[in-house]
């Protein structure tokens, strides 16, 4: 039994590199997981914005005598709503691209953290 104890003590005395390697691997994996989750959450935000943009339709509709739509127009309010949504889509895509292409996740973390907070009634989230 003492031979086993001696070998264990010997390996532990020279295990600094092994421990350092495992700690580094663990910390890298933790950061990779954090960044991956942030990208996934940002993609969810982007998907939600795209779905919202498809719901924004012209709100001024003219009908013919036969009941068919003859023209559709946008009110100023709907144009502003559409443009604001398109700007959010572009910004979100830009933030995702910046994170993945330049390895800069600061704006991405801000984006997903701001979207995780519940909106307060009467306050504009922008």
C-alpha cells in the first residue's frame, strides 16, 4: 500500500501542469458556452423582430365596388413603426456579426441582457 501512496504523492507533486491545463480548459469552455448562449439569444431576438416586421402591413386600404382591394397605403405611424423595426433588425444583425467576425461580444451581451429585462409600462425600450 505504501508503494501506491508514494506513486500518488509523486504524481501529485508534479501535477501542476496538468491542473493548470484543466483549469484553463474549464475556463475556456465556460466562456465559449457563455458566448454561444448569447449568440443564440440574439438570434432569437432577431427572429422575433423579423416576425414582427411581417405583421406590419399598410393600414390604409381602399376597396372597389366589388369589395376587392384596389390600393393599399401606409400611414405615417405605420411607416415609422416599420422603419423602427427595420432599424432594430439591422442593429441586431450588426451586433451578431461584430461578435462572430471580430470576437467582440460586448454589444452582444448588452443586447441580450437588455432584452431579458421585462419592459416597464409606459416606457419606450429604445
